C-alpha cells in the first residue's frame, strides 16, 4: 500500500494535477495506515481522541499532512 500511495502522489498527483499539499485522516488505532502515510512523507499534525461514532464505537481521528518540496 505504501507503493500505491507513493505512486499516486509522485507519478500522478504532483505532475498531472499540480498537487503540493495533502491532508489525510485515519482513525486512531489504525497504526498500519499511519505508517503507510508516514513512509510517504506525511507528518502527524493532530490527534483528536473523540471524533465520531463508527460501527457503534466512538473513534478518534489522526490528521496527517504532506507538503511538496518543490
């Protein structure tokens, strides 16, 4: 999945769409998704432990940010 995210950003998003800034969100506890984003240069900028009810449980939210070096 790390390769997919990297490919989408660097081979499609940046050159074809001019993307320079991306925010991504994951539920807290979803360590795998956080690692995928971090491997692609995203930085954790915010965590809210009480965000929304999903599948009958209160879930927190991680917010990650990526900025282009260009």
